[in-house]
C-alpha cells in the first residue's frame, strides 16, 4: 500500500516566519503535489513536481516555494508566513499523471498567528 | 466558470435512502475521472474511478456522460458510515487533477 507521510498533523507558526512542510512517499513515485484546502474553495494546487529537482507552479503558487532534492521527498516552503496561509495542506503522489488517482498524506493543519 | 462543479450540499438523508451526486466539468479533453471521499479533518481517499461505460462497486454506481461532460455518483441503501464529503475529481491537461468543492452527505438514523 502506498504511504505518503507528512511531517506534522498540526503546526502553529507566527507571521513572517519561514515554514517548512515535509512530505515523503515510499512508492518511488515520479510525481508529487502540494495542495491547500479551504472551506468553500476545495483543494487548490500550489506546486507539483514530476522529477527530482523539477517543479511546476500550480494554480496558487504565490507566497510558496518547493524543493525536491530526492525522489521520495517534496518540501513546501512558506517564505514569510502570513495569516492568509492558515489552511489545511495536503501532499499527494502518483506514478503516472492523468491516469491514476493520487494518494494523499494525512494533511497538515497550519495556523499562522 | 469553475472547471469542476458539484451539487451544493449538504445532503441530509435517512438511513436506507438512495442519494445521487452530480458533477459537471468544463474541459472536454479530460480523460480520467474519479470520486473521492473525505471524512472530517482527514485526507481525501479514492472511492472509485469513473469509466465511460459506467461502473459499480457494491452500493456505489458511477456514471460518465462525455457528451454532456457530466459525472454522477449514486449511493444505494445509505449507511451512517457513508456520512462524509464526496469530491468529484477530473484530470486536466498535463495530468493535474482538478477537484470539485465537494458535496457533504449526512446520513441520519
């Protein structure tokens, strides 16, 4: 069974801090994704990566960056956290894009004070 | 217009009821379709893929109408444990998945 692990279930940070959210998958998947989920807005894609050191912007990349130094790990970085980045963050992975469903991590509920 | 639109919720139904969720998508080039289930404060989990010919998994039936760009999910004999949010998901060009906002289902005794 695919396992996608996010480093924290709950996180509280302060405005202006640099925040790192980590995601690790154990199935050697090529593609990894970061979403945020907000009430009334559904899941929105922030960034995705289809290979090591490769990244592409999703629909709402502003205020975020990502890092994929190793195939199994995809990090989301909030350069300078702001209160409007308080959200549920979900990481997902998949081997073949557009064909198979994605496998999600448990999610990180991030609060920016 | 949103790329994937779902019925507004919440749906409140008694146990044993049949309930149907509808979803429309705007990108006619979409090729893969899924229904996900999300429990409160949990991650989305795949419920079922949706095939052109329609497919059934126990009490769940998914239908796809490419001409109308319409997907449906039918749940028969609802159980209390079916209470969750159901997400319609469509793949866009480039393999990105586009999620609908979700429809909340509450099954009451």
